[in-house]
C-alpha cells in the first residue's frame, strides 16, 4: 500500500505513515542504497526486520523526494547524514511512522494495541497519572500514555530519564484524535511538551514537536 498518511505538521516538519504490504524485493527496488547501507541491511537475519528497515527508507524518500542516508548514534538514535534534518522513527506490526524536520526537535511513537498492556501498566504509569475506568477505552488510554512517553523519551535523546517517574502525562480524556500535555524530568532539568495523538484501526500514534 505504501504511504497512507503524509502531512506537514509545521513548516518544514513532516509526518508520514507507511502501511507495509510490499515484499522485500518491491521495497528494495524503491530505494537506492549506498554500500554501507547494503551492508547494514545484509546484517539483519530476519526478513521482517529487513522489510521494516527498507520501509523507513522508502517512506523518507517519499516525504523528501530523494534518497536520504539515515544513520544511528551510540544510543541507537537515528540521524540524517550531514545533520540536515532531525528525524524520529517508529514501527509496529505493519505500520512505519516517521517525523522529520530541518530545524525542530521531533519525537514519534506508534504501537499496535495488543491486549497485554494492562499487565505491565505499573511499570510505566506513575502516581500522578490517571487512566480511565471505562473498560472500552482503558487499553487505548494506556497505549496513549506509553506512546507519549516513548515520543518524549526520543525527543529528549533518551538521556538520563526514568521512564515511569521522569515522564508524566497530565490527565486527559482519550478520543480518536486529540492533544495531551507531558512533563519530563532528567539530568538536564525539566521540560514541558504538547503531544498530538490519533487512533488508526488498532494502532495508537503519538508525536511531539519542539524548537
């Protein structure tokens, strides 16, 4: 299927989501890989990991109109070669999501909503946070918290953050699309974020952008 969502969140800040229906050969033919990238691709043993990796490159090419070299630092945070853009990537099940900006910090997370998250809620929900008691909305609400914390974790470069207690989502009532507020405490101090979210089929998607 390829791209089913592509939008400009802010000037020079783009969000894209790709639904993977293509096989390895189809995706490989969509991108022009450098030798170092081919070596990285060959290092993956699992074909699904190869397809996921290629879908990111195909999506970014569609968003920017050209092949773009995406590398990773020691914290496994992606960056664009030459630091021409800031980028955040997420993948779950059959979807790949990317946010990319020339000058703004970005964070994105995407999760396929299985039924297991309630069992681990105490690992990432802190005492300041509130989850609905509505049984039809509880799973979605928990996934939104998880995705929001992942997005903030990424936008803060994954540095010195306690995932449960250092990341807090202010109480909000979940809907199919909306906004929430988050607060981060790490070794650099404290910072507030506004996050946007949406539900697509059985997926939760959350992103944030900041100067």
